[in-house]
């Protein structure tokens, strides 16, 4: 079994009131970024470093800001449309932001109110597409 992960974040764990609605949202929105569902089970799913499971109906989800990398501006635009079509709510349409030159992003709220961003930082190169982890046990 192999795991493909980033270099800074090991994983992000979200708790959803409705796992099915969360899965639909993330599966459809992240497919636009070329990131497929990687695992799922009863009451949970995983997409690369993102792990989502069910929340006790009486508990309040913690709200976070989570940014996903996009390969270009068109992908940010497509992510925004896919996220809205999958149940997300607008929190800032695609456009340039003042954070640094070339920063192009959109913001949507997922079904639990988390602020989800897709961002393109402008032209860049990567040292590798992902980090591959292969357990030896």
C-alpha cells in the first residue's frame, strides 16, 4: 500500500454532521483539481491528507480555513463552480487577491461551514507531484 502526501501537513481531520453531504461536496470539488477519493468506510472517507468522519449530532463542528492548490486560474474557476453545484455556498468568487502578485483564489463554505479555498499562486515548478510513503511493516 502506498500513501501520497504533502510535505508540510500530514492530514486534516474534519468532523461532518452529514458525512454523505460532505463526501459529495469534497469528492466533486476536488475531482476538478485531479484529486480523487482515496479511501472510504462506514461513516468516513479520505482524500489524500483530508480525513472526514461523522460528528455526534449534538456536537458543534469546528470551523477551519482549508486551502487546496490548483494548477491554474481555470482550475480555480472550475473548482468554484463544482463546489457550488455540490452544495457549497459562496464565500468569495474567483479573482485576484492582494496576498502576493499572482494569487488567484476562490472561497466556498462546505456543508458544515468550513471556509474552503482553491488557490493558484501563479506560474511555478514543483520538485515532485507528491511524496510517496510505503510502510515496510
